[in-house]
C-alpha cells in the first residue's frame, strides 16, 4: 500500500480493538519491519535498534508470559481488569518487540567517552523513531496497533523464550491486528502553547 | 509537497551542506512543524513536546550562542574545527529547537506514581518521534537538515534569549537549509542480525 507522508502522520493512532484476522501477508509485515529498521536514524549511524516479529502462537505466548508475570504482582481483586487488557492485546494478529542493543551503545561510550552519558538517551530517541515508523507503516497496511511497555517485568522470560542476545534491552511491545473498533476522539492542546517562532 | 511514506522514510538523511537560501515559504515551515507537533504520539496523550522555530538573525544567534559556549570549554588549539562545524550549521536557513515540557512529565508522575520512572523515558521516545516527523517533513519540502545536541551546554542561554518557560527541557537542535552537498554513502548492517521473526 502507499500513502502520502503527511496523511500517514495524521492517521496513525493507538488502536486497542484488534483481532487475529490478517489484513496483509506475513512477508509484507516482515518487509515493512525490515524497511523501518534499515532506515531509522541512529546516533553516529550505530544502528542499535533491534526488532522481533512474533506471529501466531509465538504472539500468544508473549501475552501469556506477560499475564503470568502480572498475576504475581497485581492484587487478586484487580487482576480481572488486568487480564482483560492483556487478552485484548493477545486478540491481535501479532506483536513486534523493540530492543536496543546495549553492546552497540557501550561500544560508542568507550569509543567517544565525551558523550558517554548521551548515548543511552540518543538510543532511546532512535528507538522512538523506529517504533514510530513501524506503527505508521502498520497503519498504512490496514493494521491497528498500540505501544505497550511491560518491560522490565517480562525482560528475562522474553530473552529466555526466544533465545535473544543478553545485550538486547527490551524497550517496547507493539501488538497489532485487524481493526475491530476505531480509535476514540483525541483532544489537542492549542498549538500556540506548544510551538513558537522567532524571526526577524 | 507530497511524498509516499515509505519513500520519505528511505530518503531522509543527515545533511551537513546547507545554505541560507529558502526552498519554501516560512509559513510552510511553520505548517509542517504544527502538523508534526499536533500528531506526534505521546504517553497518555500528554502532548509534552514543544518546538521553537528560529529563522534569520534568530537562527544565527543560536549558533553564535553555541559557538561562544564551546569557546569556553574547547582547547584553543582544536577550536578551529569546532568553529568550522558550528559555522556549517549557522550557514543554514533556520533551526528548530525541540523541548519536552517537564511540568507535563512531572504531572504524569504525580498522577500515576506506579509509572514514575517510565514517564521521562517515554517523553524521550515521544521527542524522538517528533524530531523524526519534522526531519522527514523538511526533507520532503526540499530542505536538508541534521540533528544536533549542544544541550545541556546552551540550555540556560537559550531559555534566557527567547524567554522560554523554565520547565521546557532542551532535547535537540535541528539546523536546516537548502542542500549544497548531498549526504554521503551510508553503510547498513545485515538485517538478519537486527530483525528476527518467530512464527508457527
């Protein structure tokens, strides 16, 4: 699918009503993920971003892991709503896990000690950019998705389950699926309070 | 101007050779900044991102401030190359300053203490997304730009010069201008090392 950049920016939303129905091929999903990972910018072109695409039972497993991790810490009387929320993500077609490879970040820190404290922050910026590109790409292809953060609660089990390198730090999770309910109305703060121009 | 999202993602680059020539109207620049700030996602729709557009002498002033701040800390024998670099940004048509409003972040922290440590991180993700949208939009309009980080060195003077709220935290600076030299070739790591798929 193809879409004008500005329209894609405008139309990307957090979509919570998703189902297991496919709206495009798995190859297409992997293609857009490859495109996003390849072209997302990173400090000093360090390419620290990593992504894992989970489909089918693998996707279900992610949310089962999350549910069981939450069961251990959420009071039983409020676990019902927690479970319902996790099930709504599990209802999706797949999930994308976003990581930043800390071996890359640490490599930059030892190579450029002057910016030591900055590289972890820039790595977070770069991850945000990557998440954004994937999110918007999924929207263009017709999938609804949202950004979730059950890290660091699920980090160890995720790494163990999919045998991921120890230096991959989990940053965010993005469940996606066919849209079953549209996004709600969104409120916008006045732009005059957020953007200033100085010109002379 | 209009451009397909995937092409825009592919074509966005760091451009260091920029001049003071306009390639679009100032109103158009402000429009794309408004569009980006309005539609960039933020945790809990908190809309913590802030942006300042500096044009003409105001843009020059930013880089003069940066140069003088650097003169105080860079050894005199290496200041020549520092000055040259800063002048290359000053050679541009304008600059965009990206901030995150800490009063918004702190408000979320007191409202949702459970996620206290997460909000500053999510605010950085959101800023990265905003920077990315603006960067790509400038590219679509024909401007070259790059992302610079002279914060926190210039924070106090920037706030004083443009009388910005004390809670606006400077995150990044983006000089832009007419492209006078193309981006260099970019190396890409193998995608097999960066993206994994699990499906069954």
